[in-house]
C-alpha cells in the first residue's frame, strides 16, 4: 500500500455517499485497486458501491478480490455472501457465509443470511437451524422471525411458522410482507378467516402489493366469499394498470374470468 492508493480510497468513500458523485467515487476506488491490487478496503468499498447500485456481478467480483486480499475478514465474507444471495448464487453464498461464521460465530446477521441461502437451496431444516442460531444472538429481530416462519412453513411446520410470524408482527406490526406471509401460513393450515385478515392488512399497508391481492382473493374464494374475491381482483387489476405492470394485469384478468365463470 502507498499513500496515493489510500488517498484515492478515502476520496472514493467520501464520494460514493453522495448519489450525484457516486460514479466519480467508483472511479476513484477503481484507481486505488489498480495502484494496490491487494488493498482490501478499496475493493470492499468498491463492492459496496456496486451493490448499492444493483451492479451485482461487479459487486461479487470486488468482494471476492477483497476476500482474497483479507481472508480473515468475517465482514467482507458476509457481504460477499449477501451479494451472492442477491445474485441467485446461493450455493456460493453458503460457502462464503460458512467461512465468515468460522471467523465470527457470533454474527447474527451472517447466521440469518446463511439460513436464507440454505432455504433457497431447499435445505429447510438446515435453514431453520441457522435461524434459531441467529435468534439466540438476536431474539427480538422481527425480520429474522419472519424469515424463520417462511422456512418453517416450507418445511410443513405450520403451527411453528404461525407462532414465529405472530411474534414478528408483535415486534413490527406494520410490516406488509410479514402479514402476507402469516396469511399464507394460515391459508396452508386451512384457516381461511385468519388468512383473509392478514392478507387484507398487507394490502392496506401496501396498496400496490399485487401478490397480497391475489392471495386475498384466493383466501376469500376458499372461505366461500366469492363476490368479495371478485371485487378484490378488480381492484388489483386497476392497481396493476396504474403501476404499468401489464403482465400482472393480464394474469389478474384471466383470474377474474375464472372466478366469474365459477360463480
């Protein structure tokens, strides 16, 4: 490392925090990596800038370079794992996150991300174990409880999933994603009245949540409330058109015709 690569890194860190200057910040960090190809902070901050702008392949490459330069950094490996999950490369994410946890086994966020990657690969019991490890370290993390509930439901453990998701909502009652997930868990348990309540809440909290509209219509139909289901689908179609999501609107219109035909 030399003084100039540190200067370029510090300048890059300063610039990437300003949206208008982010491109210049990335160029400064790139210059730092060229001056010192083994300077982990330059690669790590460059990767973060790429990740924040959804340039995920470049983010992964930069995090991998940072990890090669500083293989003992649990945080760099954890960030690499997160970027790999976002890139739908969960098998590689599992490897990075296990390496991170070997260095820092008390990182709740890394346990949670490892659970997410394992769940993506269909390894639900291992995912549940990781979520429980994370909860032991951070018991009041609503997002973690919500993710645990999803994994439990995928494994067919619906009572446990409902308990986890209810707990998550006690901590974060205004979360539309968790309401939708809880509605799905109730629906899978054939408890359609409770499912309807939570899907309705998801839609109330996030009026453009098209998935929740579809789930609500299905739950209403299964609860023998078809007229209400039709009204929900019509509202969802209007939302989809307003959002410019023509594919969703087309799918919802097909669903509406099916509901009307079965009426």
